[in-house]
C-alpha cells in the first residue's frame, strides 16, 4: 500500500531509504525492563507491608519514565525502519500486532481480578468503572479526574494499569504522525524542531498547571502532561536511525544518567513542585542517555542490564506487571498472621508463577501464531516478534491510595498506580 493506504500488503511506492539503521535483539533493553519491573514491585510493597505510603521507593516513578522513553524509542525506530524498507507503514498490521500482544493477557487478568472480587466479597462500586476504563484504555484520565487526593478511582488490583492507557492513546496517534508528518524522508532538522517544540509545549503546560499538591493527580496521569516522556524516546530514535546521534561522551552520559536516577529514586516525591517544574525533564534526559549508552556496546554500565535474571524477567515483564497488584491485594485481604518476609516471598512467587503460566500458555503461543501470520502477509519482512518488542505499555509507580481497613495488621493508605511493562526488545 502507499503511505496513505489501508491494506497490509506491500506495494509500489517510494523506493526504500538507504543507510537507515536497524538492530537485532538488544539484551540490555530486556534487562532495563527487568530492573524496572522489580523497582515497580518493590515500590508497591506498601500494599502488603505496614509501611507509610511511598516509604519503600519514593521516586519509583523513574522506572516508569524509563519505560516511556524506551517505548518511544523502540516504536519510532520500528516505524521508521518499516517506512524506509517498504516506503510505507502497514497500519492494519501495526494495530493487529498490538491487539494480539496486549489484549489476551490483559483480559485474563481483568476477568481473574473481577471474579476474585466477586467471589471473596470485596466487589464495590469502583469495579465496573475500573474494568471499563482499563479495557478501553482511558483509565489514566479516569484516575486523573479523581476527586480523592490519593487518586483512588480505580478498584484494588486495577490501579497498576493507568499507564497502559497513556501509551495506547499515544500509539493510536503516533503511527499517523510518522506516516504523514515526521516521515523518514523529512529533513532531520525539521523533525528535531518539531519534536523539541512538542516537548517544550508539554513541559511548559505541566509547569504552569502545577498549583500545589492537589494538582499532582492530573499532572502525573494525564497524557497531555506526560507525553514528553515518549517524545524524548521518539527524538532519540530519529537521531539514531539516521546515524546522527551523539557519539562522544556516550559512556559518560550513561553513567551520569544512571547516577541521576539512583539519586532521585529515594528522594523524589510525587506531590511537590520538583517533578512538574523540571524534574520530569531531568529524569527523561537521564533515561535517554542510558538507552543510548546501552546501544553503545562499549559502555561498561550495560553489564548490569545484561544479567540473565534481569533479561529473563524483562522478557515476561508484561505479565509480571499485570499480575503483581492483584496478587498484592489477594495477600493483603487474606493474610492475618504471616511474617512480613513471607508475605513478600509469597507475593513474588505467586506473581512469578502466574506470569510464567501466562507466558507459556497464552502469550508465547499467540506470539508464534502472530509470527506465522506476519510471514504469510509479508514474505521477507521482519518477524512479528521483532515488530512487537516496543508495542506494549510500560509499568509505573505512583502513590498508594487508601483502602477500607481489613483484618490483620495492615491498614491505612495502600495501593498504587502503574502500567504494563513492554515486551522483549528485539528488532531485526
């Protein structure tokens, strides 16, 4: 099809762009996801441990921004590569891949969480709105409009899914922008000006809109105040794919970026002005520096993200993120006597077990079927596994929200909000 067509099949059109960079499997990207989802898991342990809200990792949101920046980079690089190779982007194929990769696992988790709430007697008035907002990808705005300081609109078990809506809203729009505006054939200077301008608009909007702690809920969750995170990744993708990315000081930038995130994780809060008046920019730039450094095999810091446990967890991180909050609330509801250490071990083990069941029984079989489908539709094109590595949302951390007191020692503010981590970072 042409760039404005509606079918999947290749067609005559602009010749493929020469000199466009592509890459194979980047183990470090899976490792980033693995580390990120562990940070999210630890950040939300306040649900099952008698800890004050946000005490575990107050600035756990840095892992969320890392996922956003990485997703923006990967999805843009995929679109540009496909556009350069075929002279077009298969939009139906793009959205088909998204549906097959994201919805099956999400539907299973939503049904399981709903049935558990009904069967064990903790279904409340928030459940149906939560199910609809999560399923139709508007839960971030549903949370953002919460009248409660803790953004407690979503029912227990669903709070970790708002960022999925944020990314899906972005991806509904971004392929069309790449097709009609910021194409691979547009001058890089024009692309940089447009993307930097959009980043500036979002950042200024966020800074002006902050008017005290009561405004944090909307600014943290809404797409119009967070889209610059993904745009930083998209900007990096345009530079990298066109071989115009910075080449000097990349390793040093990676170390500085890592140091910035390590400092901000235990010190940043979501309520004060820092994040909304410059903090998110600092975090996103640090995340972009780490992504660029991981692409540079000479950066020794990439060793951390290539460790097998992190890579393996990153591979199944989507399911892990979907399941961890329902498991936390299951433990919270029914444990009245377990030692604190056992709660954590049990929650991690059960989350990992459900994740592996989802991966081997559902996600991997669908992925393999999707690969065969892609090969049939476009012989010689990159496999679906390669095309889908960035087509998933990222996890997030956010403050806990109050839940009605339960039996046992844990009471008071609990919960959190977040999203689903992205899939394996593999691009052909």
